[in-house]
C-alpha cells in the first residue's frame, strides 16, 4: 500500500489559471490537483517516484481579488537558444521595457489548503519505497525543498507544513459547491505533445475527492 502524506499550504495570493482563458489570468475557485502535485514535488522529486493527489481540503473561505500587473509579452525562442548553444554564444536577452505588457488578473486571496497525496514508485525505481518515504518525511519536517513551493504562479510563494497526527487538524470550510470541469493534470504519454485531462470537481463541506488520473477525461 502506498504511503499517504498530508501537507498544509497557505499564502496571501494564488492563481490556478483556467486554461480556457487565453489572455487574462482567471483562477479556479480552489487549487488544482496538478498544482497540489507541484507542491509535493517541490519538496521531493525524482524520476523514480510519482505523486498522486487524492484529496483537497479548503481551510479558508474562497475569496477573489482583481489585480493588474506587469508581464512580458514574449519569450526567448527555442531556435535562438539552439543557435546560441551551437555557436557557444548568442543574444538571448529580453528587454523588459520593449516587451512590457499590463494584464488584469482575477486571483484568489488568503488561501489555505490541506493536501493529501500518495507516494508511488515508477518503473525506473530500483530502491525500495521506504527510502523515499523516509527522505520526504525528513525533508518536509525540516522545511527543506528543491525549489520554493508556490500557489499556481511562482510569484505567489506558499508556506508549507507537514501534517502529523500529533494535533487535531482544523476543520474544512462548511461550503458545498459545484466547481465544474477542472484540470486534473497533463498526460505525458506523448512527451512531445502533452494533453490536458479534466474531471468534474465537486466540493462537499470544503472537501474535494480527486479521482484517479486514469478516470479523467481529455
């Protein structure tokens, strides 16, 4: 049986962008399973393991805020990067003053979640599951991470705490609503063309039960 871990994450802002919004960032009502997976992976990620998010508990009332912020409207092209790698040098800079663009966003504010995920081995694993279980527990307990955990966007840093059975957890919010079709995760069966898969999310008394990824729809 795969070990299950629980993390509490919180932050002043969050944005779990709806993919149907082409330009402006509009967040889902709650964190998506893929964003929750990224929080676990920020503490421990290796090709030998996989995180499967099973349950999301919402701990603070769902509130939104409208913000306008500066973004850049371009990215460095893959072709320019390849040319610079082949030549040993090249111009890869982006000049913010030339590419700056102001966009509106509909973000979440003052969020807190309790996330449950199972740790599984992949086909590339050669070590026992206990090794990675102990590794994650040690790192999460000490607050160590591979990269800064974030809530949808990298500028929205998250505070993360490993939940143990030492103290009774806070109750989820008493809110029941239809979230609708939500991004579950990306299907990397074809690494060159990953495809999004969705599930019909329903929150019951502040809790969203996440179905297995295999049951999500493309």
